[in-house]
C-alpha cells in the first residue's frame, strides 16, 4: 500500500495518490482533498478509538465547535460540519468542518484546545488544514501522523 502520509518540503501532507486497497478513511481523505482543494477554510480531524468510533464523532465535533471567547462576530471556531466518516473495522474516523472565516485561520488559541482535548476523547488523533490544495498538519504532530498512518492508512 502506498504511504498515505509523506514529508514534503519540511511539512507533512496527505497525498492524493492512494492505492485500491487503502482504508476507508485514507480514500475519503483523498476524495476530500480534491473536493476542497480550492478552499482555505476547511479543517479535518482524523482519529482512532479503541471504543466505538461512532460514539467519538459527536465529542470530536463538540471539541472542534469550541467557543472562541475573543470573537465578536463569529463565536465558534468550527460552526459547520461538511463530512463525517467512520470505519468501524479499523476504529478510525474523520470529521471535516468549516472555519468561521474564509481566510486562513488564526489558530493560536484553538490548537491548544484541540491538543489538550483530543487525547481525552480519542486514543490518537490529528487535525489538518486545507492549505494550497493539500491537507497540512500543524508543526509537532509528526508522531501522531505516524501512528494514525499505521492504524488508519
């Protein structure tokens, strides 16, 4: 199976080429990369849960939807969700949402919320942003990328 995640120019990104026997989640990420490649206001969480992954989706959405206390006009970081996918066989899931703003988000206070919250509700997770037509994770998530790739990819 081709690698789902690769390092490119110092930044890891999800690749669009996925083999025919790739997991449900890696295939969906590839499809969504094509679908949302022209947008810069899309964020996704890919997660693994040893428990029922269907039960984790709502908790991931609630965490992504966290209130931005500094916002005046847009009170929630991720107000709308586009897609969810769960592969019960692998225990992996995916939640894709829209940022409150069409510009590349100022993620300063949202990322620590996600970094603290995701380990409480999942067994492993990573959040990625659509940037320049590719899924792009934040710095420092390489260990999570490797684990998610091994489990879900």
